[in-house]
C-alpha cells in the first residue's frame, strides 16, 4: 500500500512538472510562414535520391544563439533534411515534393509540430518565425523598486545610472539588491553625486540640497559714482553696481569715467558670499581726454571687398579691425562689379561691433537711408539744447530771444525773438505826408520760427526753419500820434538757416533770418546742451 502511494506521488509530481513546462510557449508563430518570392537557392541542393530541395529559413524569436544550435528537425519518412546555421537564422533544406510537416525539438523547450500549409517547390525559399515564450512563476517576487529623488532646485537635471531622468522631482524603477548611482546638475550650483542601495519594500527616497556655486559682486567707485562698469570686458552698468548671481571664480573689473583714469582690478567671488569691489579713480591731470577704443568684426558677401573707415583704407573683408576710436565713423565697402556700400557705424568703447554686409551686383554708390541709418536711436544719445540769442540787422536794430530743441540724428527746434518795443498804429505812406514830426521813433521786432535740426558730425548740426515775422518802424508827429512807415515795415513769412556746435556741455549757434526776403538779421546764440540717455 505504501509502495502504491509513493508511485502515485511520483506520478502526480511528474504531471505537475509537465503542466508547468507546457505553460511555456514553443511554436511556430501564427501567420509567419511565407514564400519568399524571387528567392532561388544557388547553388541548388539535392537529397540522397537526387531530388531538388527547398529551403526553409527559421527566424528565432526569444531564442539565443546557443539554444538555436540545439534545435533538431524531423519530417516524414520520405523527407530528407539538411540543416545549415546562418547568422541569426537556421536554414532547413527539405525534399520539396515529400515534405508535409516539420517536427522541431529542443531539450529544454520541448517539441512542436508544424504542418506545412502548401506544397513546397524545389529550389524555392520559404521563411517562418519560431517562438519561445517562457511563462514566469506567478509566485516570483518583484525584482524592482522605485528610487525617488527630490531636489531643492526645481530646474536641476537628475541622472540615475548616468541616464537622464528629469528635473527637480523624479522617480525611477530600478533593480533591487543593487547599488545605483545618481548625479544632480544645475547651473550656478555644485554637482552632487552618490550611490544608493535599493532594497524591496517601500520606495527609496532621497532629498538633495544643492550647494551654491555662485556669489555676488558689488562695485563702487570713489570719489565719484556713475562710472561705467565692465566685468570681463562686458558692459554691465554704472556704479554703484550690484550684480545678480554670478558663478564663483575670478573676474576682471574695469571702471571708466570721463576726466578720470581708467582702473582695472581682479576680484574673487566665492560660494554664497558678496564681494565688495571698491575702486579709487584718480582725476586726469592734463586736459587731454582718455581715448577709448572699440573693435570691428567685418565680413561681406561677396568677400574681398575693400574696407575704408573715414576714408582710410583698412584692408579687405573678412577682417577684424582693432583699436577704432569710440564714436561715429563712416564705413565704405567697395568691390569691382558691385554697388558700393556707404554707411555710418557707431563704435562702443571696449566692445566689438560685428557686421556682415551684402554688396549688390552693379555699379555706383548706394547711400540710401536704409544703408546709412545704422546709427539708430539705440546707438546715439538724444541731445537737448537751449540757448539765449541776440540778433542784429543793418537797420540798425537789435532783438533778443530763446531757442530750445532736441536732436538724435534728426530733431527739431523752436525759436522766439523780439526787441520788446511794440507800437503798431496808423500807416503812413512812403512819401511821408506827415510833415511836422517830433523826432521820436520806435522799431518793433517780433519773430516765431520752428524747424529741423540735422546731425552733420558728432558735434556739428545744421538748422533750417520757417515761421512768422514782422519788423515795424513807427514815427511820432508833433501832436503825439504814432504812424507806421510803410517802406520800413515788413510782415509775413520768416525763414531761418544756420549751424550749431556742441563744445562739451555748451551749445553755440549762428543763424541768418529774413522776413519776406526784405529784412535780414544775423543771430548768434550761446547756451547749454545735455544728453538724454538712450
């Protein structure tokens, strides 16, 4: 009885193992058997009965190279089989007219039989996919767990095992019972790295606080502020200057101010600290202002165009031209067969202006407003000016007035003039019918004009204007009555033209005014000008 129980137990165990093995999938993939059109085996193979064979290409799926070589193939008794191993495939040659099914065996995967769905043709290729899909034990424990990394900087990049995962807060499923690496990178912060062992159970959480790799730089100048500040040759503002976050390291600080010597010094910015850069600027002893230079990086299409700056030949494009005095310059590019380009450029101190010009095919000089108008509002400061004026005519007569205006490249002005003597009574003919004169007379002058101001050079401006003007001469008779002398009275259109020169903070002007082209005045003005920052 005991012997029977043991036999029964062994039998049940065998059946259980067989069921588990049968859960694995080892078969020809459905629908994968196909005839390969146009594939003729060369050289043809023949079986032992000298009958031509067909070839069946077995494409493995989830079967490695070692297991593929363990495959064994059988057919019916009339079918001869030859096997040839290719890279990634197994080729099975069969007697074409006899093959009806194929039995495939593997010592670990089991046996599968495949009925060939068509009559094979000699010297023809066919293919099919052989699958092996093991069914895992449902009681198998998970092999992964989550690693959660939270960074105090939301834009920090997180890498797990050198693979980018995301920014700020990330989670990744990784193998348990293994040590994994992590790396956190963020601009202006030190990179944090580490290793973590992943175990089963609750997710593994890491909180990473990045250490600052930045500081701050404050720049002050004595005895005066408002000096231009350059950090590593980049213009960042004026003193007193306070920087945003900048990477820790060594920086070159240069401060520039008119009438003071330029000062340059290096400072070190450390993690999480503010570096105070105190620079003492010494006044320039002589009256010669410091010359500040900039640079021009110039290229053109086509290349090898002749370069002229303010009429001086500077070589051919492409070229980097150094040490150009800061300010406005005329740039001219010439090349045979192309339209000459003439334009104004503005060179900033200690900076490089980059230009890439295209020369049109043709001949002549192009000086269109589009080409010349490169000194835009962003490149030239707006100038405000006001002046007191005195005008003289050969009458003789003096008048006084005020001018105010604004100009960048093109601007405007308004002007008013008078001698503050006003008598406008009855008219008297040029014959002078009033005989008994007292000998008293007045000369009244009034003028209102406005117009345009045009920048000629950095300090010279041209002015033209129009408006209304009048000059009246009055005489008194012995009865105390006043009369206008017609041939000495002028009223109507007032025209003006002149020039203005800026000398440091002063404005000096000279204009010619006429009323109806009959009355002429020469006007001189002295005033002040100031810049309105761009």
